[in-house]
C-alpha cells in the first residue's frame, strides 16, 4: 500500500493558513480520485482507494505539526511497508516561491517541524516528499517572524495560485504512485536544484 501524508495543523483557525497546504492537496486528491470519505485512523484522518491498480491511503495527521510522525507508527509495524518505497509526504516550503513544487527522494527536514517529526519516527531521511512553495524565507529575519508567516493566511492572489497548482500536484502524485519518485522528479522538477538542496539530499 502506498501512503500519501499531507502535513497541517488541526483546528478551524489553521485551515486556511500557509502551513496547511499539505491538507489542501490531500483534499484535492481525495476528490479527484473519488476516494472513500475521510475517517478516523489513530492519530490521523484517512481516505482509502485505488489509483490505477495500486492501493493508496491518504493520511492527514491530527496532531499538531511537530508531532506529525506519530500517525506513521502503525505502518512501521507492517513487514511489507517501507518509507523509502511507499511514503510520500506533501508539505509546505518557505524556500520555494508561491506556486512552485519540488520533489525529493530523500533529504534533510530543512527546519520544518513536521518533517523533523516524521524523520524521528521512521528513523531515516529516505522517504519521498513533495514540497509546495508558500513564499521566500529570506523575507523573515527571525524564527518568530517565520512562525507567524507560516501560520498566517496567504496574501491576496496567492491562495488562487495554490488552488490553480493543485491539479499539477495531483499529477505528480499520480506519477509517484505509478512510476516512482525518480520518474516524478524528472518530469515535475522544472529547474536544477540549488547547491544547498543538493547538499541536503546527499547528507
């Protein structure tokens, strides 16, 4: 079974914030693929179905962002399930401009608390992630500024940019399910990674 995890924070006050675009993407996937209704699954909400011939589960952790990895613990007990082959995490990224996406097969958490939690839970950096750009981190001079930024709503026009991007995110997820992360990266990564990204992936 392939598992696509979207990161976000629970609660109505966070629903439209930048930090929750992973949930936006999974809601779009569930609708596009006509998956089952969302149901409680331990520390997450889950929606099940098939894409082509592959069984897929969409998972939205219901803990706060820094505890996101807890939702993956039951899957680590499955002998046939592997984070490297079967996990894709959809997450916001302040290092990418609004409307850009970047796929990676492995790498560091890059300061993202949700990815830090997942890495700590699965015990490896070797899992696929799809990053959705929410703005430039250089605009924020401190950790407090950055926290306020990701927990705020998009500026005028930015939300529409993200919503317009969701079909592309869906296509990238479809290619990951069907052909794997290497093929998805080749098709959907439209520019060469920055030097620091290459160093992260190699670490």
